[in-house]
């Protein structure tokens, strides 16, 4: 199964891809306030690549439940200098976590190759056009509701079936807008309009989603459902986050969006060695 994002091409099955998280925000739930200074953000991006990240996901607007929306000018100011610098300095695929077509377009001009759209473009048809024109990659993520209200009372009859149906419907719309299947990664959106039980059901049902013919990207890293299970603060959730990554790799997930890059890469490579998927020398 092929995935293309501008000059980047992956053919699955292949060693798991790790996407390092770089939030240039004051309020992200785990790294908020750490990388608002562009120089520190670029240094952190280079560190993520040195730790084994093949993708860096740069976000200028927190999407944690109840986060304040950010206007376009401010999001551009936070994100674009970091995209431009990292695109020039590293060979990693640069991803931008945005819901705004204007930010996506500017990021693609500055050297980004992947647009990570947590809203699956429900509000702004221009975003898909920008992705299609650039031949960029696109993360199609499932969310029920909006970040402001999504955790109020999420409801599903069959969360795995409903997420799978959403992917099918959105893939058809994407193809109408000129985005090819090969450009798309699917993401069940752990924590986006889901209770603890919904998140666990999705993790248990990953095999169903990964049989839909597109690579799956999973973002579980340090999320609050792990805090609810173990009572741990975000920086104390690495063990469960890595366990979920290994579980998901067994279910066919190919791309992992994580804060703890070094630990996740090491765990995934160890699993691949044991499965004879990676040579030891
Ligand atoms: N999770 C977050 C943000 N963006 N994108 C995708 N595709 N999948 C995810 O699971 C996902 C995402 C939330 O995590 P984080 O960026 O660490 O926090 P915040 O939204 O507070 O910036």
C-alpha cells in the first residue's frame, strides 16, 4: 500500500513511521509553552529527527477540550517560520496540524508536505484544494463535535463501525476534490469526542479500521484517557503510550503521532526485530 506526500513516498508494510509532536502553542496539554520561541522549536524539531522521527507535526493551535480558538494571523506567525526552518534543515516530512486553509496553503509554500486536519475539512472546502494542488499528504481524522464541546456527552451506537463509515464517506468527498487515495492517512481521533470506553473500543477495533485499504495514523500519546486509567500526569504516561503503540502495530497501524519519540522508536524497532521485520545489522 502506497502513501505519497510530495517527494516522500512510503510503501507499507514497512518499519513503523514515528511522527514527533511539536506544539508551538502556549496551551497544549503536554508541551504547551515549551516551544513558543521559534529557535527553541526548531532545535526541538531537529532533536525529534535525531531520535528517529520521520515526520514532525507542527501545531499552532491547541485542540484539547475547551481550548481557546486561535486566529489565522497568530497561527501563521507561530507556525510558518518553524516550518520553513525545519524544511530547510532536515529531511523529515514536515506536517502541519491545522484546520485553516490559509495556514495549510502558507505551510505548503514554506515546505510542508503533509496537512494534519483534525476537522476533516468540514468547515472550509479550500483546504482540500490546497492539498490536491500541492500533491501533499493528508491526515483524515475522525472527531465527533468540535474541540470546544466534543467531550460534553459523546454518543455512539457502534463507535468502530461509525468511524469506519465516516472514513468511507469522507474519502469519497476527498477524491471529488482531487485528493488521491494515495495521499491519505486515516486517524480514528482518539480522545476527540470519545469517552474512555469509546477510546478503548477503537483501540481494540483497530484491525477493522486498518483493513480499509489506507494506512492508519494513531495519536494516543500521553492522552487523558491514560491519565484516567492510571491517575498519571501527562509526562508520566509514556509507558501506557508506548504499550498502545505496540498493540496498535500488531493490529496493522503504520504511523504513530507521539511526544516520546526515542522511547517509541526503540520499542517499535524491538518489536520489528522480534518479528524479523527489521535486520539487526
Ligand atoms: N491529537 C492531538 C492533536 N492533533 N492530530 C491527529 N491526526 N491525531 C491526534 O490524535 C491528534 C492530533 C492532541 O494532542 P497534542 O497536540 O499533544 O495536544 P494539543 O491539542 O493540546 O496541542
